[in-house]
């Protein structure tokens, strides 16, 4: 964004079609020429006229319809937009943008430190698994099977929070088998891996089993080198949820037949 030193300068840059900060050199050159050549004429212009020019240019930067569109899609970005708007109006363009950047970084840090954990159910008649939702009350689940899908990068800053969320969901469902769909985990830090190992050992001691599904090569390589690989075993690792659920259904059918 080719922001200027203030709101009106930024508006001029935008309307002139500026693409980079090189526009500031053109602004500086024009300012010098104006001071040397046009200052006597501009001095005769009433203050109200100058204020009107600034208002006309700056008003074009405010687009309420775009704010409404942002709010319709996602509330978080709407809050960031309001912070940026308020910061620019009170502090100026550059300082206002800096404030908005700081707020957005803090918000992103909070999101990273508080990862989502979804409970998955199967869409009836399909092999599509989707998060539990009031919009789909008829989605299927197998008794004794809990499928969870964490998202994002699991590392030291969010490993404890992630483990706590999983623990609460497990205590509520009390499954025979916990299936962790790791397809949305693109990286697993050592600290998080050790926490996963400890949690798995505790579940095994309580008579539950843990299956791991959809690991990418990096995560799978780490699991292979850890004791989690021995605890879960190759029989507890699957390429996708479909094969894991089919295995569980087969075990249940065999147990009932026996």
C-alpha cells in the first residue's frame, strides 16, 4: 500500500494510481515546486477552501459497503478494519496502520495458541467426515468411537491447551478407541509429541486405544522415532478415516458374532 504521511496524502496517492513508495519522491518534488512557485498564490486561498479539498480527497478512503462485506464474511477481520480505521483517524495513516498490524499479530498469536479441535461425524450414506454441527444432527457416529481433528501447528505454545481440550472431550465421550485425524497438522514439535506420548500411555492404562490417521511424511517420521510408535503400533495407524472406521466396524461385527 503506497501510504503517505497522512490521510490526505494517502488519498492523493491512491487516486493518482501510485503503486509503490516511490510515489513519495514525486510528492516531495511536487511539494518543493509548489513552495517555490505557487506558495504566494496558495497563501491567498481561504482556509475553508483548503479544508474542503482535504475532506473531498479523504472521504474517498471511507467505504462503508466494504466494512459491511467484511463483517458478513468474518467478524475478526471486521474488528481489525475498525481498529485500522480508528487508528488512522486519530494517529495518522502510518501510525494507524502500525497499530492495526500489532492488533492483528496479537489476534493471530491467540489463534495459534488456542487451536481448534473438531469432533467428527460421518455424513449418512457417504465416506465424508465433517465437524459436529447443529446443522447436521443426523450425521453418524459409531458407539465407542471418538474421532477428533486438531488443526494447525502443534508446538510448545499450544500443546498444553490442545491436550486439555482433547482430555475433556475424551472424558465426556468415554470411548473405547480415540481416533486422532492428523491430516490438518502440518508440523508437530517435539514438546507436543512428548505430551501426546504421555496422554496415549494414560489412555492405554485406562483400557482405551489410540489410532492415528492421515499423518503427513514429516509427522509420521517423528512418530516413528518416538515411543508413540510402539504404543500405537502399525495396526493403529491409517491413511484415512474411512479405513479406520471400517476397521472399527469390522471389529465390532466380529465381537457381536462371537
